């Protein structure tokens, strides 16, 4: 029979421990944290575009409403909103595609398919889908 | 050259003598080939024997000497003084863990989490020793090898703000190790690990800050392991919804 090792945890032994609080500005302490917060913030623009598309779809059956919506799109406020939102959505998309190799792992025997190839194929798919959507809508217009 | 020095600002917490931590400055000789751990050992041996810290192998294998060096989680055996000289170096215990004494943190929580995710190999079928080894092809080994390089140094936890805000989060290393065994062709306990790692406190609490991967001294890529586990869980969920008659 072998002897059992007894471990006593510092907490159970009644040792005093110091717990350091996480400061509210933790995300300013490191560049990677800051860029993460920027990425999170850009979700708002992505959500904004989703709402915009829903509103546009909602107006689609009513010619007058659709026309009014397009007029609003041409307003200075709307253009300013797009000037802010577009770079945010582009940043969000780029960071998203750059992270895809982390989640998508493809093996070719013992070799892992290059992360550049995984991200690159996502970019190509993005361009093709964007082109098709633009072609569909611009063609229809 | 020989009398050049560098300043170390070291976090001190001596629970029996003071209720709040403080920083103590030490002047240590500057040597190009010294790492922060060498400087700490110089302090311990020559200047102040009361300074307490963990270390063992001095070669980036044991994972004992992880500390915050100028706010970044590092193995102090791999953090060269020359990369900071002539500025002072601030040395603190790993972030987000309770401090027991000076630079020593309480790692109980991490050890408990390793147990929660069954971070060990459970063979699909136990066989007697006389039947020989559990064989594996090089391709099968490649699938999990990166995650098996983890040395349990906990730098990834000290880099993870999610763990800092939600200590119940199972965390990067424990999930990477769970993934390491789930991907091992010899293992058969993925279902036993599922409850812990596919829970909210598991992979779904991760917001993909990604700093765990940046600080990992062994290039384990815990952030990748977590995202891959998310894909696995999502695929399983869709399969169970679309094909409820299927096994998985």
C-alpha cells in the first residue's frame, strides 16, 4: 500500500490572501486589450447596418415609404453616419476574417493548411458575395 | 560595465506583517546574460532573504516562475534584463490570482479547473500491458501536438481579462488541455469533458480577446483551442437540431 499525499490549501489553512481588484480602465493598459475593445465597439455599426437593411426591407412594399427612406439616406446626417459606420464595419470584417484561421483548422495529412490560405479564401468569398450583391442591386437599379 | 546596475521594483506582500502590498526597490548588478529570475535570485541570496517567489528549472520547462514583468505576463527565466535596461523593471505576481506572499500566487483555482475538465488521457478501451502500446499515426499526433506543449505556467490566465472579471471562467489553459485530449485519437472521454467545457463558464464565456495566445511561451494558442471547441459544439448542436435521430 502506498502512502497518500495530504495537501492543505492555503485558503483552507487560513492563510490571508491579497486579492487585487481589476481596475475599470483595464482595457487601456495594453494595446491588445484596447484593440479588442475597438473590435467590440464596431459591433454597434454592424448592428446599425442590420437595422438599416430591415428598415429598407420593411419599406420595400410601399413605394412612397421606400422613396422617403432613400431621401433620408441622402441627408447629411445619414451620410455622416455612414462615414463613421463604414470604417467601423470594414475594421470589424477585416479583424473577423483575420481570426478565421483560429477557428477553422484544415489538415492535409500531417500538415495544417496555412492560416494565410484560410483567411485568404474567406476574403475571396467576401469579395465574390459583395460583387454579386452589388451586381444584383445595381443591375436592378 | 561591471558596476552597472538596474532597478527592480518588486511587489511585496507579507500577510503576517502588513495588510496592504507595497513596492520595494532593489539595485541589482546589470548583466547582459541575466534574466529577471537571476536578478530575483541575486536579491534573495545577497540583499533580502525575505523575498518569496517560485522557480525551479530556469529553462522555460517547469512553468513555475511566471510573473508580471512591467505589466506583461512572462516566464522570468526567459525575460532578459537587456530588453528593459536601463529603465527600471517592475515585477509583480501573476494578475487575477490571489496573492499568498510577495510574488507567490494561489494556483488552487487552476488546479481545480484542470480536474473539472478531466485534463488527462482516458483510453477508449483499456487493454492489458501485454497487448502493447496504444498506437497512433504521425497525422493523428499532429492534430493535438500543439496543445500538448502547455506547461501549466498560467500566463494565459494572467493575460485574460475575462478570467479577471469572471473567476468562474474555466480559462485558456484548462480548455486547451481539454481540447488536447479530445483531439487525441487514443482518448475516449470527450463526452465527460463536454459538460464543463461547453458550458457558459467554459468556451462560451470567452470573448476572444486573444491575449492568452500572445503571451503563451510555448505557442500553444489557447485562443485557437477555444474557438475550435466553439465550432465543434456549434456543429454538434446543429446536428442535434437538424438530425435528432442521429447519434450526435
